[in-house]
C-alpha cells in the first residue's frame, strides 16, 4: 500500500540553470497535448489542484516540478515529478515548436536525476505517429520508460484488457508493459506507483 504524505509545487523552468538542484529521483511525464499528463500527476499525487488542468490544448508551456513524499512499507521516499508541455498541438508556430524541441531535448539529455519517463498515450486514440517518434527518441536515452494508456475510463470495461494488449503489440513491448490509467476514475494508481518505485529502487 502506497500512501502520499505530502505533495507540493517546487518551481517552473525553461532552462537547466532553473531546474531544482536537490538530487531527488525524478519522474517526467510526456505525451500529446491534452492527453492527460497534468491530470495524471494530480491523480498520482492524490491532489485535485496541484497541477493546472484545462480543456485548452497546450496549457502547459514550461517544465513544472513537484515534490511528492510517499510512504511505502513504512519507509518515506521523496520523489520529484516533472510535468512537460505536450507535443502534437497543431496551433503552434514553427518558432514555438523549435523552442519546445530545445526545451524538452535539453531536459531529457541533461537531467541526471531523471530516472523514469512516463510516456502517456490515449487508450482510445493512440499510439499516434508523434507518440511513436517520442518513444523512439526516449529509447536512445538513459531514463527507463513506462508506457501508460490513460483515459481508459472511456472504453467499455470489457474492452480494456484487449485494448491494452493491442497497444502493447503495436509498440512491440513485452506483455503487460502498457499500464492502463484513468484520472477520472482513479484507475491504475497503485500499479503505476508500484512500477515507478521498482524502477527507481
Ligand atoms: N475521461 C477522462 N478525461 C481525462 C483524463 N485525464 C485527463 N482528462 C481530461 O483531458 C483534458 C486534458 O487534461 P490535462 O491533464 O490538462 O492534459 P495535458 O496532457 O496536461 O495537456 P497539456 O498541458 O495541454 O499538454 C482535461 O479536460 C481533462 O479533464 C482521464 O483519465 N479520463
Ligand atoms: Mg498539462
């Protein structure tokens, strides 16, 4: 049983000199704009309004860091979460897209405390071409990858397992590698935390 003891916003950053410096194991959340990254952080942190969520795609424009303290098997563990701006949002200029690529690319390459990237896909829609490209990029980097299929609440209960299996096949991952998640229905929270803690060690 994993319990959240504390969760707090730390800071916003666009460049490495603005990243928080404490050597806390970090987990970053990537995915298409509007896929549900910020919602997933709120759900994992068991807070409604830790991170801003909105219906307007492209809401998150900077790197946003949050500190969470977990209790697992009577042990307290600090973990830092980083919410990243989404990709694949049509209404951005070329300059904005290039800024995004630099900001995210620099973060993924230079963030030594980054242990895991949660690659979020939409259980109903994904994986899109952009998702596949992101996963290719992540595959060549040191952090481990956890693939989560969110908004699984939108699928009929009887279809969820089949959908997860076919997403796993499409992504050529081992069975069980794609975890189902829903922020609305709070599904998959224990599995995602369990996997994150296993990887972080
Ligand atoms: N049904 C359902 N809706 C969700 C879920 N998670 C998020 N949403 C909705 O999806 C929309 C986008 O959620 P966000 O968490 O802001 O998505 P984001 O990936 O952070 O978006 P950007 O910051 O724009 O990249 C909101 O309207 C949420 O309420 C979910 O698990 N199920
Ligand atoms: Mg967001």
